[in-house]
C-alpha cells in the first residue's frame, strides 16, 4: 500500500510539531524517518495511523484519502516505542487481541497466534503476562501483535530504543528479513538513530523541527547531504564541520580553513557567483582524514593527537590541527596502534569526500556536474 | 511480593523491635480492651485493676441477639441481625453504586476533558471537604418532602452521593496513571471507544477499584450522624443501635456494648484482609517503576 502525505501541519498549543510535511512512500518500501527527538516523527506516524488528527493536510493510503476513515478501517498496524502491550493479558491474548476484535473464529485465532509465535520465537511465553517477559520478548510480542492482522502498512515508532545494544543489532537484521518475507507490506520506520536508518531504510526521509529536509537513499544521504544538519546527523563519528573562507589566488579560487587551504575548483560553477571573503562551512568526514604515508596527494596539515578512543577494529582520534582546530578522524587499528596521545602527525584529506555548505543557510553547495540538492 | 525477603528480629535490633511492639500495643490497646470485655462477666469488666486473665463467657454475645426481660418470661429477639444486615446492605449497595457511577465519571474526566474540567473536579472535591453535617437541615427537609425518611432508597442515595466525590477522584488518579499508548494500541487493533474502556482500561485498574471499594466501605460502615437522623426502626444501622444500647434502666451494659462492637469490627477486618494485596497495590499505584 503506497502512502502519500501532503502538507501535514499539526500544532500542540504553541509548539508546531509538523509544519507542512509532504512525503510519498511506495508500496512495499522500507522507508525510514530519521530525526532527533522532538522532530515530529511520532506525530507523523500517529497521524498516518489515524490516532492523531492533523490541523491541515491530507493522508492517502493506497490512493484513498483516509481523513474520514476510522482507524480500524485503515488496515494499518503500529509498534509503539513503549511496546504498549496489554499488561493484564497473556502473550497469547495480546497476540489474539486484534483477531478477536475482528471476530475471527476461535480455531483460526489459535492457529494464527501459534504461527506468529513460532515465527517470532515466542511459543514458550504464550501463557505469561508482559511484565514477566524480557525486553526482547516484549518487543517481539508487540511486533507479533502488529503483524497478526497482516496489515498492508506497518508503522514502527522507535521500536529498538528500549532494547540493549546487542539485541538492537540482532533485531535490525530481523526487521530486514521480516520486510522481505512480508513482501508487499509497506514499512515506515521512525528512528533518531542514523545507524538504524542507514542500515534498514531503502530510502530515508530526514525530519527536522517538523519539516522534511531531505529524502534520499542511504548512500546519497551520506555522500551528498542536502545541508549541514543532515551531514551532522548521518555518519558515525559525526562529520567535522569547519568554518572556511573563499579566497581568490593567482591560480584560481581557494577555500581557506584555519589550518590548510582547499582548491575550490570542484565547486567552480556555484562559487563563481560568490565574492572573495564569502564564509562557507566545510564538512570533513572523519573517514576522509588520514595520515600522510608518502607524498601527500591532497592538501596536508600537521596535527597533535590529544585523545584516542580504540574501538577494537578502528580507533577514533581527536586531533588539534595546527594547535587550534579540533578534528575527529578514524583510523584502522593497524595504522593507529603506534600513534599515542601528544604525538604529532601529518595528515591529508581525501579531496573527493569534502562537502561544502553555505555558511548562513547551511544548504549544500553541489560539486560541478551534479544536480543541486543531491 | 512473593519473593520478598523477611528480616529477622536480630537484623532490626532488639531495642527497635521492643520499641515498635510497645507503640503497637499502645495503639491497639483500646480495641484489645473492647474485645476482651466482650468475653467478660459484668463483675470482671468493672474490676480494678483490669483483669487480663479471666474465665471467658459468651453471655454478652447471646444478649446481642436475645433480650431476657427483667420480669422473666421467654427470651425476645433484639433485631440485631436485622441491623447488621441493614449496615451491610446499605453500605455495600451505596459503595457499589458510587463506584459504578464514579468510575464512569472518572473515565470521562480523565479521557474526555471538558472546557473547565479542573473547575468541575475542584467543585466535586470541595463538597467532600466541608463537614457533611452542614447540609443536614436541607437534607432532612428534602427527605421529609419526598418521603425518604426511614427508607432504604433514601439512605442509599445519600451515602452514594457522599461516596461519589472520593470515588471519582481516586479512580480518576488510577486512569491518569495508565499508559495512553496502550489505548492507542487497542484502537489500532480495531477496538471502539467502549471496548477500549471495558477491555483495556478497566482491567488495568481492578486493584485500584478494590482499594477505593475498601476505603469507601469503611467510611460508610462507620457513618453515624446521618444514619441516626434519617433511618427508621426498619432501616437502622449498627452504629445507631450501638448508641441506643448505652443507657437504660440497669445502667450501661458494658459487656453487651463490647460484644456489639466486636461483632461490628469483624466485617471490616474481613474485607480489608481479603483485599489486602489489591489494597497495597492500589495505594502504591503509579509509584511503581514503568
């Protein structure tokens, strides 16, 4: 079932939760909504579900405007962040609840509950109440309750937030498998975690303060973020955002950073219109900074290491470039092991991975030969 | 609750244990005194110092139900069974009524707030804050006009009205503490508003309803002033009868009085004991980690 949302607005008192959100999700797509807490993700999902009303705008499910359609007629299921299991009912009754409300025959209920319990490894918990289940079991029970009606649209509101790290990893894979198995079911997945969005979403919509700022594939979102907010949200560790200034030199234009200069050539088409002295924001992915081994093939600078965070396979280094600008870089362990705190290292930047943003608006400045807005 | 660790006396310290025991005995002493007196003869009751060792007798309990007249002749029923039934019937039905109406009102106040919701709630609470006796004269007049004096309907309606504010406030607090997502989940699962209330919200607050029931039952069971003024011989409750027992040609029959009071305590103790787990969960509702 495809979902089209147009110009949704919703205010809670003086707080504008949604300010004109428009989205189109294809049938059968796994669509992630990424945004920090308070961005309006939950409100958006609740309006699509029908348990919240919009002040203005419309929601179309499968081409049909659902404004006058009651919740139960929308063929939509939702998994809540708190799981929202019925605490007074057993796992069996929790799973059976949607079917009972549809007046499904008893035998059919028992068959489908057992089938879903089997699929989600809940069979041993059927006689127990939610309070006695582990976090992972509660979450699978909530998913089972959502799936048992075979909805055509599944809304997931931060379903992994209340789980521990190991379980999150397993469940991410589980969700992808579920999506493949369910086939035609559309999934909209809201999360504040860029890792979840990137790893599961076929496309990602980034929500910021009630507005959609970018809709793209995970790869495009990472490589060509639409603005500095998206750049800061996507990628781990977060991108280095640095103040830069445009300079004219005898051989062309240059972007001056406090510790080095970058050739502005790749952004020539847009930057040509700007005067020298224009302030820019330069985005350097931690993965794009590396120590100089032989001859530097890009711009280079010297930095002092002041913090190392070894993570096993990689190490995150906090460095001070030219003694003043703080940067973060990531190195594979085999390169990082001989670097210690207070060492001085020569670094270079992979010029292909530099992102450029206008200083005032934060909007991305596209490289020559690519369309604006990524 | 089942896996709770029980401290031994040694852990608390003997000093504290004895101190706590002394305070408990001090507070429980009047009740203990009454219960002991119920099993004593008139002589034993009036002996000073107080006797704690004596030959128990059931005479007082017999005279609760049967009166032997001074002139001799057959024993005559006192009608105490009737008053006991009245207390239970009037208390039970008015509390149940208040609970049903109060739960409906509380759900409305909690989930479908009106403009000025808090004002209504405040007004409901203030009616409970004033001493009920203030309203006795108009109520007495109303009972006269409508012919409700001495009837079951009258006193049950009155007690229902007095239990309502308390029931509404208490039950509302239980509804307020519920996780709203669970109700939304039920709506997504296809429930209409009635079934959200009946199948999802109500079962979650059963413990709270039990706690409210017990508190209201105790209040109603002990009520005296309105019962004295508005019940008749047919509908008289136990507290009124207890007071009527004081006095008489032979002076106060302390043994009879003690026996009456001992019997009067039993139902409240039983109800509280039967619902103690719910009571504990009810009063600690919302303080539990989610």
